[in-house]
C-alpha cells in the first residue's frame, strides 16, 4: 500500500484585534491493488490548494498500475471544480490505455457538487467499493 499525505497551512484574517487564524487544508491519498484494480482512497479535501499535488500522485499511480482504477470517496469531505477537473483528467488518462475509472462511497456533499456540474452521467458511480470491484 502506498500512502501520500499533503498538509497545507494557510492563514485567513480572523479580525483586526485577534490577528490571523490558522486554517489547515489536508488531504491523504492511499492506493493499493485489490482484485485486479487499483483502489485509491482519498481523505480530506481536493480543492485549489491540493489538486496540483493530487494530480501528481494520480499520475504516478497510473504509471505504475495498468489496471482499472476505483476511487473510494468515503472519507472525501469536500471537492470543488479543481478536484473534479482532476477526476476528468484521470479518466482521460485511463481511457488512453482503455482502462476504466469507477467511483464509490461518495458522500452527500461531494455528490451534490457532481450533480450540480452534471458529471454524474460521465462518472461510473457505485454505492460500495465491493460493488465497483464486482462490476469489473
């Protein structure tokens, strides 16, 4: 199993008297081979602060694993358009090798962003990791 952790610290104004409030933006990405698929589990959030590093991690996983990918989103708390762009980019990379990209265990907040952008018809989404793996 390979794990990549990225923690970004940035500061936002709290108030003129109190000074600055430290905000932590964290993402952990874990990948492992299961049942002839590479399962990527994401914890935290994918946004404008984390998507660049997320893309690098995914590209490294694709280079080392010519298998279908399952993205497990059970611990993905937040995603914005930058993160969705990363998913589309991954899908396109895998398509060049005729490999599938599947998603599973998507949380309501993430599903809402997918629904708003109408990418639900583009992505193959399954309720559970097991269901995604069985579909391959």
